[in-house]
C-alpha cells in the first residue's frame, strides 16, 4: 500500500491471526455465556397448554423435559417448577411451588415422563408447596395459570440439603449459578 514502510504488512498478519484466534475462543463452548441454555418439552410448546395428564385432573405425572447448552463449568443442575399466578391470575398473591429437584449431573440432558417418581441417580428431591417431595401438577383454582420450569446450571454439587423448599434451594445456589433456562406452559381446569 502507498505510504507503507517495508515490513508494515507483515506486522499486521500476526495481529489479524491473533484477532481470529480470540474470535474463535469467544465462540467456543468454553466461552458459552449464561442464557445459551435451552429448555423444552416434547409435550407442550413454550407458552402453550400443558396436557391434562400432567395435572391434578389427569395422572399428575411430571412432563418430559429436555435441555441443551449446559456450560462446561457446570457441576450440577437444579430444577424448580412454580406458578406465580396463585390463587387467581387476575389477583395473584403468591407463587405456588410444584417441584424442587437438585444435584442432577451436568451430563443429564433430559427427564422422561413421570421422572419425579424415580429421579435420576444422584438427584435429590425438595418439597413442593403441598409439603411433599416430587412433582405436583397444575391444579389452578380459577383461571389460566402460567407454570415456569426453570433449570439452573451450578458450579458446585450441593451438599445434602435434606428435603429443601424452593427458598432453601435458592439460598444454597446463591453465587453458584453459571447458566439457566426457562420454559413456560399454561393450564386452566377443564381444558381438553
């Protein structure tokens, strides 16, 4: 190029190579950022209706779930399912907890239908707001409620917390969340 001194062009090549390597590192899985996790269910679409069989009007089975994008630094996963619309979506007064599960291995990529009846090896149940371990399906007293399935990647395996509540689990997770994903389904009693 005009005005360049000999050697200027060669000096730019290592800089460009370094920028290319930096860009590749930022795009690699090791550079994965929170928010890259995805959570889904083959039984309902995001914001879609949860099938009756997964509710108190059906078999009350936990729905199948699948996820991807868990950060490489994750040592365990935790799942919380809750309903912020209780008791009435027009006048919510509380968040009702339906499922608390923790210490899933980071290699776990899914939970089958009714997994709450037999959690994967190593996983531990907390208690829901019925004061029972495992899953309690949607059972809204009035209106269409939203159900938030929240998966967290943690940089630790949590100690045995016994049967923690959602609040206990959230406290134990403080400072250890390295990724998360969310899936929202809805349900109204009497739906087909």
